[in-house]
């Protein structure tokens, strides 16, 4: 029993010291309120580490790979995403904590920190780009729906990958500028806390990045149907990545959001494809 408890303690001890270093590292990169929040969480993790050290009687090194992984995620996807992703992975640990309460009553206090106190602190973290997720969703969703549909229609109507790419890029960039301008005017008229310029910038950038990713297959592949197939794959990847990001930071259902966006984008693409067929037959275009 003692040996089993010691082994369990070592696992938790390593986890707590690893998270201590992660939060401490993020705290050094943060400013103002966020720095204080992260320091507070790091302090809790060190307290938990010291508790488990009583059972092992030794210091344990942190997991360097895990620290590097979450720091990289932080640099690419932001602080809130990296922290909530890390906390989401602690579900199994919390379940194990509950099973340990009878053996070690003090574990109940640690569990309380993990499930309540830390979550409250995490919710206090402020990250500017999260305030503009609505603008990013607007740009990305419009690009997916409009451009996927347009490329599907152009694929059958033009049947030339270079022409389709050119038409897609022109259409996409023009639409992104239009969407950015509309978002700017919309936010300016609302007179809310969001900066109209930043809202339009996030909308336009999300749109343009999606446009470049969706049109890329038409530069790589010569056969237009192959290019269309990869464009649809790219659309699915964009939707999966973005819905995963939003589901973590906003704590909403990934499955529901993913299938909503996927069905909308592919549905419009299918309709547009048949419009392209009809247009080619009615107008008698032969390129």
C-alpha cells in the first residue's frame, strides 16, 4: 500500500512541478493582471508539489518536453488556449484525486484548488484577440462558405486550374476587403467596447488567410477536379482547426460547431457546383 501510494505521489509530484514551471514561464511573458493571476496559479502548483513531496521524500524534475510543448502552443495560439488545453487534460488526474480522498483526506483540498480556484483564476485572464473571436468567425465562415462555393462553381464552369485560381484570388481578396469594411462600420455604429479598426482587421485577416489556403490546390495541381477535392479537404481542416480552438477557449461543444460549419460550407459548395454546370450548358462556354 505504501509503495503504491509512493508511486502515485511521484506521478502527481512531477505533474505539479511541471505545471509550476509552465505557469511561471507564462507569467514572465505576461503583463499586469495576467502576470499576477499566473503567479498565483504557479504558487498553488508549488504548494501541491510540496504536499506530494512528503510522501516521496525526494525532489523530482519537471517534464521538460511538456514545458516546451505548452510554451510553443502559447507562442502560436495564445495564452488562454494553452492554459485551458492544459487544464482540460487534467480530467483524468481529477478523477484519480477523488479516488484518493479516502486514503489521503488532504487531497480534497488540492482537488478543490484544481477544480474551482484555478478555474476562477483562469477565467480572469484577459487576452485581446479573444474579444474579437466573433470578428474572426465572421471572416473565416464567410470565406469558407462564399469561396468554397465560388471555387466549386468556377471549377466546372472554367475547367482550368490557373484561371480558377486567378478568379478565386481576385474574388476572395475583394470580398475580404468588403467584409473588413462592413465589420468596421458595424462596430463603429454599435459604439461598444470593441475597437472598430481591430475588429475589421481580424475579420479581414481571417478571410484572407482562408482564401490563400483554399485556393492553394489550384496552384499545385493541374487537374481541376483534383484541385477541387483538395480544396474541400483544406476547408475541412480549416473548420476543424478553428472549431477546436474556439471550443477550448470558449468551452463549447466542438462536435456541434464543427458539423454546423462543415454542413454549411459543403452544402453551399454543392449548390454552386451545380450552378456552374448549368451556367456552362446555358451560356455554352468552352475554355
